[in-house]
């Protein structure tokens, strides 16, 4: 049974209450349950947040809720409404605090989901805005620990017909390498595996690419550097999810290793959220499809 926003109200001073609400909102979002309650809770906290930075912290979380709620809607119009609200909240968060990287992150995410409802030309017209948001996060604000931004950037390169799948793979690899300690983020492993399986390079091709990218390490921006990340790591680098070096395995091999590793991470946790369980199902489907087991 869901809980009402009023159920979460707490006493104490205003600063403590603000912190409590953000903690509860983050917990609700991670669980993937009661997202509507999470949004209502944040809305109730917003009028009390006179400090612009505090307002920004509430607003970007509201934007994040809208993304998840929009993904669950079945009607195209309702999806647009949710994503549109998400964009609006994120832009308010940016206006309140231009240094808040999460505000740019969730604006780009909502823009991306919203434009997927449009034709190809409209989708293409939104790419510069999303790229600008990721550049703000990763290059300007230097939040290179933002795994979600690396994955979002990778998704653009992966789906855009004029972008590089090789850069997409490197951005996705960086996304895996920056997953916060203790968080599963199984969907990031699944995305990485899907990207590699589609690219389909053998070990020899990968080794050549890595050697070539090793000569391109004089890039200035963080995004440019990570576009050739495999060159910096080298052919002998062994990812934590693999048993072979980068230059000695095919894309298909690494894809399955990443999925197997993610499944082991899932099994190692005693508690799983709704989102974890959904991701687990997709990982199993991927494994069965590409390994035959």
C-alpha cells in the first residue's frame, strides 16, 4: 500500500526537515515505488525552500520524478505532459543554481525522452541542447563522476546516425567505471552490453582501435578525452567485469562478461528494488539470447 506525503512529515528545525525530505525522496525514487508520492512530497517542500540552492535541490528531484512517471505512462499525451513538466522543473532548478549539475542532467533526460515521441527531424533538432547539457556537466562543471551523464552522452552517440559508435562505447565504459559505490545500476551494464553486441567488433579490430586511440591522448575537454578512453586504458587493461584484457576479447565476449558480472552483483544484494528486478529480467533475456544459456 502506498503512503501519503503527509505520512512523511517530521518535526525539528527547517534545515533538518529539508534534509529529511530530500533523503526520503531519494529513497522513494531508488525503490521505484510511490513516485507520485515522492513528487507530492517534494512539491510540498518547495515553498519552504527560500534558499535558491535548496530550491534547486528540490526542483531537480521533481524533474527526475517526472521522467520516471512519464516512462510509465501509456498515453503519448500523458507522456508529453510528464516530460514537459520535468523539463520545466529542471529549467527552474538551473535558474535557481546554475552550478547544479543534476539540473542539467535531468533536463537532458526529459528532453531526450520527450523528443523520442517525435519524428526523426525533430529528434535531431534537440540533440545540440542535450549535448550542451552534458558538456556543461562534464566539461564546465567537471562532474566527471556523473555516471548518468556519461551514459546519456553514450546513448546520443549510439542512436545518432552521424555520431561514432566507438565513442559511444567509450562513454558507456566510463559510465560503468563511475557508478557510485554500493549502487547496482544494472541498466548501465545492460546498455553497455547491448551497445557492444550491436557494434560487433572482434578482438583484432578492438586491439587496432585501442592502439590508434592511444595516439590521441592530447585532447583538452573531458568528453573528448573519454571519446578515446580505451586508448588511455591500453590493450592490456582488464575491466573489473571481465577476465580478459581489452585487446584480447571481442565485443560479444565483453558484453556477456558485463552481463554476468551484473547478475552476480544482483545476487550479492539481499534487497532489490522494483527497478532492480526489472533490470534483472532484461539481463537474463540478454544472456539467453546471446549465450544460448
